[in-house]
C-alpha cells in the first residue's frame, strides 16, 4: 500500500512477519540494524542468526542490539555471531549496584532496518513464541509493519543513537543513508528516546491527543492494558460524547498479574460507555490502535507505566484512510476471538475477585 512517500505492508503474526524480515535481511547490501527486547537461542533465534551471519560474511555491517534483561542468549551463541562478523551488543547488562531506575529502564523496541531503506517495527520479538506452528512456534497473536521509505531512515536514526550512546561498536558512517531521513506527516516514527527527557512522553502524548480528538470510533488492541489516569479519562470522555470506544486486551496472557490489574479499571470504562473485549485462545501480544478511520499506530508500546514512562519504545503512526481501513478489518477479524465484558456481568463479580484486581492494580507500576 502506498502511503505518502512510503510503501507499507501490515503483517500479522510470525507466519507473515518472520519470512518478510528474513527476505529483507537476505537482500541487504550495506547495513543491517536489528533491535529487540527478546532474543532467544531457539529455532527462531537460530534462523535469524544464520541469516545475519551469511550477510556479515558477504561484507554487510550487521549490528544486533538486544536487551540484556529480556533476552536469553549464551556466550557461545554470541561468540559464534562475532566470529562470523556480526556485532552483537547487550543493552544495559544487569548491574545490581546501579540505581533502580536505570536497571528498570529497558530497551523494549522491536526494529529491523536494512540498508536504511526498508524497516520493520511492531510487537514481535525474536523467539519461538511468535513463530507459526509449522515452524515449531506457539503462534502468539501479534502485529508488525514493513516500511519502505523515509521512515526507515528515521528508525535507523533512533537505533544508531542508542547503539552509540550505550557503547556499541564503531559505526562506518559512509554506509548509512542519513540523507534519506526526511519528514513525511503520513508516516511518523515516535520513540521514547534515551537521552532526552522531553521526548520521554512522546508516544503517550500521541495516543492521548488522538483519543481527545476522536469523533467517531476508537479501536485499541493492547496486550498489557494499564494506562495512566489521563488516558483512562480521555477514553471515558470520548465514550461519553458518543465515540464508539472498543478496547481489546489479552484474556489469554503470559503475564496473568497484568490482566488481573487491568480488570480493576474495566468498571470505570464500562460505566462511561466503552466496550471491553478479552482475547481468548493463543496469547495476544499486539499493541495497535486505529481512530476515526484515519489515525493508526503499530508499535512496541504497551499502555502501561513501564512502556510509557521508562522503557525505550518505538511506534509508527500512520495518517491514511486506506491503511486505517486495513487496521479496522484486522480488528474486526480479531473480535471473533474475543469475549465481550458487559457492565451487567461485571457488576456480578464476586468480592474476592474485585479485591484481587485492586490489589494487583495498586502494584501496577511493578508489573
């Protein structure tokens, strides 16, 4: 799909995303920048490692930035990458002597940039959790975006800033197309950048402003839904003024405590007229939204304090009716896998369940 100066492709699950990423890696000629919160030494991790090592052997500069907390990689795995010419770098290895705020701030981004021209971002990490069943994976439900155009260079810019500021290997500047980084309001890259506090809340503010401007419909899919009060109030206000607000959360989740805490705010939203849906079946991990059939976002950001206040995150924001239509169709397809939580049913919850939810909610900043 052509959007402004870009070509975009909406990718569903690992079955679509991983092959597209591996194809782009195989076509790399100058540079590959890969950033992920989770990198595992499993079948998926090995597939990507082999693809990256092949390109490094062909003379491509291959940089891999992975979070030391979220990833599970062995020293032998990293040594194998290095011997092949790949340059792996761990974001903030655990240091118990460091301030807690620094230890807790993780690199939660998911990005792949090839030759500064083709990029991928969204919710998928690199592990068998997201891979298709035929590839030995658990087939988690997630959404990713392929970007061809200036926004790819913007993603590369954020990657290189983090790489250099955290002590990554020296960069061969001549390989990178900095001139391709130019603004296009149709496709914007918003990141919680590392060194600048004034950019810390860019993603949160983008969500809030889009919600406050909404006039017809707001469809949000967010696996770990614990938004700050300002966003909860913005969603409630939108529902009260007649906006069709639908929020999909992970009823099947890898972090049950977050679901329990999320349920503490359902009542407020339901009373305002919003509709709540819990996904059933395989694990839901997506982080997307589409508003008024025009504004859309796909990214790594959970609507919780960890993502919105602490972590490095990145989202693509697209302003285009055709792309928003594709996002709305994906949301409608996903609703078939959900169970709607109604206000009447919510009022019948037993007291112990309400108490458990509020207890989890009080600990929300640590979930």
